[in-house]
C-alpha cells in the first residue's frame, strides 16, 4: 500500500473495518484487498481457528468475557504481524472496536480504522436476508427493538474511527473505491457514487 494522502503521516500498513452487523465489513474488505493486492482477514475467523470452535460456541460455553479476552489476544497477534511488513485489510467483529482496550491498541499502533455505516433499518434487512440464506440462528434478529438499541449503544464508539463511509444503497465495489480514493491508495475510481447493483451488500 502507498502512503495515505488523507493524513500524510504514516504509510498505510493495514485498514481495520469496523461497524455493526450487516455493515458489509467482510464483503467490502475482500473487495478492497483484491483491489489493492493484499491480504484480507476476518478477526472472528482467527478466533475460531485459535479456539477450534465457533464464536457462538465460545459465547455459549465460556461466556462473553472469555470471548473478549481471546478477541483482544487475536487483535494483538494481527498487529504484531504488521511489523514484519505484511499488509492487511482486517474486518473486526461488531463489538470489538467498542471495547476500549481494543480501540486504544489500534490507536497506539497508528493504523487506520474505517467505520462502515448504514441506517439501522437497512442493517436489519441485510442481516435478516443473510440469516435466511444461511439458515443461521441469531437471537438478536428476533427483535428489531433490541437490534436498534444495540446499534445505538455502539455507534458512538464506531464514530471514533479514522474515517466513516456510508454503505446504504451502494455496491461493494463503489464502497471499496471510495475508501481507496480517500486514503490516496491505488485502484481508486473517479466516480464512487455507483448505486447498488451486482455485488450489492446483502
């Protein structure tokens, strides 16, 4: 990755995508990594690899505190790997950036964080569609009111990110292009206003 013209401070070694469930962190992260010819990683996948069980199983069997400890340790691993010259696009779980110790760790590492946002109604719709397609059971999707409250409680933390990108009604490629353009990275298109079409975030 090249030096970011957005800040002119340090080379962009990694981008960490944050946001609520349904924000498109994984789909946008993969598209951006492909565009920039670098590695994409979902932090939850690393956690699953470490624990040899799913995120839902960790929560169920060990509790949230245990999950958050593994999440923090996994984030430390990712940041340590950057010192070897690896560049990555990393998608964080919906609650990761809301934990102060994680946010502080990312700031001290001087890496960019990108908040992918959309109206809560759209996030809800995307998550319901994904759950129906995957046959996944997500208790939070049983109540729009609970979903909305959790989003509202986390949004303040997300807003502390380095940059904010709106994803509502936009294609994955348009969002990836905007992030590249703002950071002065290669592969940025001139027109980032493309509306949703093929490759739309579900």
